[in-house]
């Protein structure tokens, strides 16, 4: 009887250990995902997501691609802040909206920069009807994307880009798409 109880306890300990190891591996995976996909500025991102009807996963993916969450980032072409707004984009957005929500010098302020970037993403999605094309337009500009969509070498349906002639934009679109998938996987965002 003692040997049966000892074997049963040993079996129970092995099962408990395997369950514990599985839980720890799952937690480790989630910790790695959360490290790889940060969610800084969450109050602002959630607010602008609702205000402009842009999925949270899209906003975080663009911020991660554009600046790596560095609010002081500035590109070689002078784009500023988390979502890398250029001076031309800033001025055009102000003109199109008929109001300014922040000066050019305030493009390093997260709330203002995210407002401009998310508004622009919403506008581009409305123009092009899908996120993949909107990402390309965010990077290369809507006029370039409109020309590509009219070219049968780049688009078969005038909606989806099957080929992007700018390598930088093609890589950008792929990065944003991959980061968005990562945010959806890590957090269950839309």
C-alpha cells in the first residue's frame, strides 16, 4: 500500500510541475510579447482611437514603426514626434480641418502629435478603404498612392496595392502590418 501511495504522490507532483511549467511558459511568452509591443501613452491612444474611429492596434503599430515611442524623434526629412508628422502634413491637416490643434513646434507633445497622426490615418482610411493602402499613403503620401492605384502594374482593382514601387514604402507597409498583428496577438486589440 505504501508503494502505491508513494507512486500516486509522485505522479501527482509530476502533473503539478507540468501544469506549473506550462503556466510559467505562457506568462513568459506574454511578458516577451508585452516587451516587444509597448503600449505607452495609452490614455491618449484610446481617446484618439474613439474620436477618429481608428483601431488601437493601428495607432500603436504606426507609433512603433515611426518613432519607437520616442516623442522627441525627428527624421532626416524633419518629421517630428511619435507619429512623425512633417511640416507639410501639419500645415495641410490644419488647412483641411479649418483649425489648428497645435503649432508646428508642439509636434513633440504626445497628445498633439497623436491627434494629428490619428486624424491623418482616419482621413487616409476614408480615402482608400483599407489599412494596407492607408499605411502606404501615410508613408509616401496620398497623391503617390492614388497614381499607383491607377496603374495596373501596381493595382488590379484600384483599391489594393499588389506592388509598391518605393522600397521604403513597401517595407514600411509590411512593418506596420506585422506590428499591428503583434499588438492584436499580445493584447487582443481590434
